[in-house]
């Protein structure tokens, strides 16, 4: 499963080990339950279109677990106040990658509170 979550060469060795240990620590019954929740989640397009808060949609272009770029496009077409950031060569767990800095992404996209925007 790990090769589907991350791009090996972009995640530090210790972070890979930590992720693997964390994944192994979750009992199979819990994994099954959490996956079943995905199937139960249902939100209508009308509900998505009614959301007014800004949304930043991140998608890794090398995601091997889910079609993240297509899912991001689907969300963008339904969320009225959404913006997208595509992360080239990033996998599903892109926030573990050394080159991905969520703070910097949010700063560049204008998704930080004004007091934090001024600090950078």
C-alpha cells in the first residue's frame, strides 16, 4: 500500500518508516471501518454549490491511489469559491514530501490570515 501513498524518492527515510509503522499500528478492523465510511459519505452537488467559504484544493499529479487531478477538477466545478494547486510529481500523501511546504502553498495562494501573510 505504501508505494501507492507516497513517491519514495520525495519522502525522507525516517518519514517513510514512521508512516509504515503508523499504518501497521492500525488494526485491520479499523481500516475496514474507515474505508466503509467513504462509501457512506454523500453530499449533493447543490450542497457543494452552496458552500461560500474559500477552499484550497491540493492534488498530486503522480497520485497512484486516487485520480486526484480529476477529483480536484470535479470539486472546482462545484465549489463556488475554490482554487486549485497541482503538485507536480507528488503522490497521494504529498504533505509528507520534503519539497512540499503547506505553509508556503497556503501563503502563495492567499489562504493565510492577514497577520500571517505579513510575516513572510
